[in-house]
């Protein structure tokens, strides 16, 4: 505990890091404030049906990602998810469209152009999603009387503009956190939204256990211990790597004095889960399809079965298909994001080689084989974490809102973003410490 407070003190002493943290907290506060502002023209006192209709299932997960803004009919009701969808589309299209492939090779200028394309695509997605959200409020039980101005164009057009603007503003907040704050702006917005729903979910679980005589405080303690174990497993999944040894030929380096580097050995870290949470996001996007197909053919027995089974995100059929899709998409996304052939070419140009493997094509094939081998346990582990909320609901009778924090996208996003944020803060601390040591070093080069 003493070391923790010393670290906090050291963080506060570094002016640049202190300012970045304060800017990040301020922008996150603005985002959370906006999540509570109800759209003009909607009576906030008549949104109880919307809140109850989005407290579980797939819409409960969507509401968690927006930090409750979806259930509040807020100006940030669309959240940052349209930007995430646009980013995924642009990334996938980069495989097939030569223009986007060319942008990837142009460095910083290409990245800026690609980001601009993503922003415009985000606006396009928002223009489609905003009217769908407004007209879909009735399906959640929101009465027509809640629309103070009715559902005419005098309400719909301004409301759509506000929702689109809210998403664009949230996107701007995320980019500012990345540029002026401690980084990972978009991910931090999602994480804060997820964390915002956690206290309410835990309180509901606590009340259910203590008032319904279903385990009491002892069962709450068991749930918390299990939750920490799942977090530990998620950390291991995020941090696990397979280190491939790399040998470099003898070369000479100068840094104020001459030094021979005699065959120095380094490592290529290949992550067990190189795709992060993207396979879960892809799989969840596709899991809408079976229920829609069942609803289309609900006049048949098979259609009725599909409609019922795939609307329950905690059901057996849903989670079996969900796990299979996650394993498939893990291999797919790893294949397009880990360029083993490019890694082999870069290694060859820098004079490095893997002991026992010839540089060039054989190195690329070796790296591809290793990635395929380590992706299998990584994808299975990821699938287990993704379906764990359904398991704890069925076996331990946990409230669905609280069960979502036992795995899946919510937990992995929280763990991944938290680890990245801590690593960035540590980088500032280490850089400061490194500069302090170099000030008295005799080999420090003076300009």
C-alpha cells in the first residue's frame, strides 16, 4: 500500500502526466454528463419502460456500452459504437480495396486520410441508426405521449441531427483524449460507460440475494471471489505471449563510445490472443441474423424455434453458435492483422534470423505455423470467457445484468483498456526516471 501511494505521488510530480490525467478526467466527465441529457421533445418521466426493456439481453449489453445513454434516450444514445462499426468496416475493406492498401503504406498522411474516411462513414452509419432508434422506442414500450411534439418531421429531423452530432462529439472527445490525454480515448469512453452500469447491477444482485433468501451474504462473497478469478484469467489471456528468439549478426553501434554487439539475441512476442475483443464483436453482430431469419419464417416450426432460441443470449443454442463463431473469427482476424510475411521480410532486412530457420519465406511460414498453433488455445479460451456469463446465469442463478461482467466483451474491454492505461502511465514514470539517471551518467552525450 505504501508503494501504491508513492507511485501516485510520483505521478502527481510529473507536470505533463498530471495535466494529461486531468484533461482525460475532464473529458470523461463531459461524456458522462452528456449521457444524462435526454433528447429535447421526449418526456424523461415516461422512459421507465425503455429502462426495463434494456436491462437484459442484447440491448442490455448495448446499453452498457453506452453507459446507460441508450436507456435514457440521451443525446449520446448511439454512443461511440457507430465509430467502432465504421473502423471495423474500413479495416476489413482494406483487404480488398487497393486504395486503402495504398494508404496503409503512406505512413502518417495515409493514416490521416484513412481516419477521415472512417469519420465520414461514421456519420453515414449514424444517419441510418438514429431514425431506427427513434422509431424503435415504441417497441420498448415508450408511449406516444412521451413524444411531446409527436413523431412528425418537426421532431424527427432535429432529433436525428442531435443524435448524429452527439456521436460525432463523443468521437471528438475520444480523439482528444488520445491526443491530449493518456491515450486510448475511444476505448476509455467504452470502458467508462461499462463501469457506470456496474454499481447498479451489483446492487440489484445484492438485493436479490439478501431479500429473496437465495444465498445471502455468503453467496455474494463467493460471487465476488469468482469474479476476481475471472478477471485474473482475463489478464492472463490479454498478457500471454509466445516469445520467438531472434539472433542478430555482429554489428557495431556508437553512442558516445564504441561497442561491439556480438550476436545479440532478442525476441518476437506473439500474443496468445492477437485479435483482442474483435472476434466477440464480429460474432455478436452476426448473432442478430438467426433471430431475424426465424422471425421472417415464423410460420414454420424451424423458424419459430430459431426466433425463440436465438433471442435469448443466455440460451444453450445461442451460446454454442456464439462460441463457434468466436473461434472462427479469431483465426480470421489474426490472419489479417498479424502479417507474418512482412515480419519475416523486416527481420531479414535488419540482419536478424530465427535460429535454425532460414530467413525469408521459411521464416514467414514458421511464424505463420506458430501463430496458428497458439491461436487455437487462445480462441478456445476467448470463447469460454465470452459464454461464461450464460454459464453463471444458468448454474448460479445470477442476475443477468451482473452476469455480463463475468466475461464477454464487457470484461475483456475493461481489462484490456486498464492494462494499456497502466502501461502508458508506467512509460511516463520510467522515462522520467531514465532522464534522471542519464543526467549524471559519464557517457551521456552533450549537444
